[in-house]
C-alpha cells in the first residue's frame, strides 16, 4: 500500500497552508493526474472525488476550470451540453 496517498482532510490542510479560503475565486488549470494521489479506498472514482472535494471546500467561493473543444477551428458551434472538452478527462468530468 502506498502511504503517500492523500485524503480530503490532507487536501483541505494543503489549501489552508496556501492561504486559499472557502470564499476565494480560484482558477484550476490542471489534469486528473493529481487525482491519482487520492486513496482509492476512500473513493474509487478519484477524479470525481477530487473535484467534489474542491467544490465542497470552495462552497462559498468560485471555482473556474478552463475547457476547450477546438469547435471554432472546425466551424462548429460550441454547446457545453452536447460537446465534451478536448483537453483531458479532468475538464470532461465537469
């Protein structure tokens, strides 16, 4: 078992040490690689767990996650309901 895995409490402690508060506006530009550091015994769907933990922590603030589809370069109209992000699973989960 990997003892370097983290849980929600560890994440919250790290955010607090970074002086990020629950009512902050935060832009997260990343991928789901960070979710791989979560303990799968806590939640089997690590990316969903990670994003849910962030949403819970910043419940009084705003989280921004950039997405991109390349729709504009192919002449398509982007519709977030029907189009998935093309820049990775992390943004697709949203």
